[in-house]
C-alpha cells in the first residue's frame, strides 16, 4: 500500500508540473502571436495613413487632381479591401466619393469631423465600424486645412475589416481561437474566428478588461470568459502606443490543454498498469513464499539457500519503492533462480505460473519504457538546432552494429543527407527504430539490404529508408503507426508495438510527416518529410 501510494504521489506531482509548464508555454506562444498581429496592424495602418497624407498633399498642390490621385491610390492599395474614398468639406457635406455614396448612407463620421475641426493636432482617426451597403467598414480619416491653417474638411478611406483580420489565415490557433482589433474606447473594430460569423461582434463594446485600463501594462496575458460566445480563453493583448487600437489573440483554454490531457492519460495508463503489475508481483511472491514453507522439510540441505532467497525477495520488495523498472528485472532474475533450484519439485501448473510471471514482467518493462519514451517526445525545452542527418544515420548504424553483423545485412547511407532543424537524440532514435525494424522483419531467403537516401521536394527534404524484407500489406499502412499495434504474434517477432508510433510522434514534433510504400514479400520504403532549413543570405 505504501509503495503504490508513493507511486501515485509521484505521478500526481509530475502531472501538476506538466500542467504548469504547458500553460507557461501556451502563454508565450499567444504573446508571440499577439506581437506578430501588432506588427501586421501597424504596417497596414501605416499604409492607409500614408495614402491619406499623400492624397491630401496632392489635393493641396493641385485641387483638381482628386479623381486622378484616387485612381492611382486604388491601384497601389488592395482594391478588394478599399470600400470607399471620400472628401468632406468643413461643414461635413460630401464633396467627392469613389464610388458614389450609397443612397441609404446617412451616417458619415460626424464625430471624426468634429474632432478634426476642434483638434490642434494633425491626427489619424479610426471610427467605430459602420455598415455601408451591407458591408462593415472601418473609416480612417485625416483633417484638411487651408493655407491660413483654418479647417477645410477631411479625407476618409473606408476599409474592410478583413484587411486586418486576414492575418488569421496565416496562423494556427485552434478551432475556437480568435484575433480581435479594438479601439481604446472598447469597441470591437474587427474579429476573426472559425466558429463565430465575422459580423456578429462588430461594434460590440467591451468593458472591465485589463487592456482598457490605461494604468495597466500596455501588454499582457490573462484568462477571461468571452462576451461574444461565453468560452473561456487565454488572451494576449498589446495596446498600440501611437494609434488608438489594441490587438488581441486568444486561444481556447480547453484546446490548449488537450495535448497535456493526452500526455496525462498516457501517464495515468502507465501508472495503472504498473499498479496492477505490482499487485500481481506481490501476490506471486506471497504464493511462492507459502510454497517454500511446504518444501522446507524435504529440502533441508537447501534451507540456507532458501533463507537467502527469502531475504533477497524481501530486499527486492523494499527496493521496488525506489525504482519502477528495476523490480521487474529483479522479478525475472529470482524467478529464474527458483526454477533452477526447485524446478524438479514443481508441477506443470506451478512451472506455467512462473513462466507467465516472467513474460509479463518483461513485457511490462518494455511497455513502461515505451510509454515513457512516447510521452517524453517533444517535451524537451531547449531550442531545436541544426542536425546533420548523415552523422545521425551513421551513429544509428554503429549502435546496431552487432545486429547488422549477425544478420549479414548491408546498410547504405548516402553522403548527401541534409541538415535539418531538430533534436539530435530524437532523430537518432527515429533512424535506429526504422533500421532495427528492417533488420527484425528481414526475409529468410536473402541477406538484408537497407538503403537510406533523400531528395528535395518544394520546402521539404524527403528521407527514404528502403529495405528488401518481408513487406507489409496495404491495408495495414496506417494501422502500424498506432500505439501497441502489432501485425505478428509474440512467438514470431519480439516487440511491444510502440516503435513506429514513436517514429510518427518524433516526425510530427519536427513538423513533418511519415508514410510508407510496400509490397508483401519484396520489401518496404518509409518516407520522412522534414522542413528544409531556410538559408539566410
């Protein structure tokens, strides 16, 4: 009971640490996306403002050139996002509009006109969203002034909100992630998400948010229940300094926690399996000790050895609290000793029980190792670095030298394997697993031949590991990458069915993909596509 309690206390501590570190990583990722969105908004806003300033300067120099300059502007800006370019005189009357003002449009930005008229500063104003001819628009305006400095009107460029939210298409923030553009007045100017229509929150005014309080930091991360859809989100915001806008990027808390829950499920599964095994081991030990008492009279000459064995078993029971795997190997060792010493006195059922226990311990040890390795893939916190795949492949061949020699295999590694951005240890494990599988599933009628090559395809390197082994049926191409999936019985080939699942997870951690082609009886070729390193000029 104490051992199992200690195991679960350690497991709970690991789960808590996993949640904490995962949340910190999500906060960092969302903050970086908010910074990128801020740069996109600043760049887009600057383009629109430069267009207004250029148009104003040309009109002041040559008043009759308005139509020509607007035509030039439309060709330089994104035509599908520019809804309207207009000029109003000092009284607010429309002097010019391209295209012509819709008949139902009566809500020209009077508030902006008043600000330009009364302000002593030449400022860029961004109005709340307005509905123009059935389309939402954001109106950017600059004041116009006469030679004597008197207010002469204002220029307006109406822009579709999609001009800003197009940034959403270039990032991956999950099904319920969103980006948002707000004014410092709290009114939503633009928003993009997969689940909520674009027009639903336009013009909605938010309140009681950290980013609306000028006394709060100009950037940060917090958790909030969204007003728009009631979902709990992790939100990163950045308040722009010289433009009255705030950018926000948010992700669903539940979606962000999904990878952590997957890892925790694996750890809990492993913990449950170890607990079940420990109970079985202690039951077997108790049963064996009871059997030993019945043999004490008949095996008096072996009493000392049996006493030593009992002591060793007790030491084993104590050591199991310090290491999860060592007890499994110890169980195998001592069960083998018992068979050698008292095997002749055991009946068939007892011998079979011991054999089952040994096989179960070995399989459990391999399962635990596999599960731990599988759960650790992608969790290393140090940054990825350039890795020479030729060196990694040669190291894998060296590690498998004994098996290669025994099976009389030939392994050919091309000298042209590329450098990729990755984790050297994980990539070594990838090559070692694929080469090891080719050696394990070799054909009986020919010596194994394994060839490792590559080719460049678009922005990726495609690594090929080909063999002349027994091959795989096409209907199993996807199944073999599942965890604990085996195509052969344990009496045919050893293993626990986790090797190729580990390979897929390593490749996906490196933002790649893995697949295969094969013909039964002729061999298989595994393909690994990894992103090519972008060389800087």
